[in-house]
C-alpha cells in the first residue's frame, strides 16, 4: 500500500501502537478484525490458512484482489 504505520493507523481508526502490535503478531480480536477489514476494503487479499490457537499458518501471503482494486490506487 506504500503507507507507513502512522498512515495506516489513521485510516483504520486505530492507534499506531495497536497497528505496530498487530503487525508484530499480537492478537486483539476487535482491533485485529478492524485492521483486517481495512486492508480488505483497500483491495488486499490474504491467502493461505491457519490455526490461531496453535499459531501455525500455511501458504500465508497477500496480493491485490484484482476484482476489488480501487479505480485510483493512489488513494490507498
């Protein structure tokens, strides 16, 4: 998305500390869902599957969801 944590936090209505913690792997269910929804609405698709209980994930990655890309990617 070519944005820093400060920008992502502002756009997702979260604090920078929360975004930083989530990106570091800490799981706060409500904030995690907020950040996930933000990225998905921006056209990011998460791939793979996993088990949050065991912390094991397989084939995890991200890509642009071509069917949901905004008309102007500079707004991301």
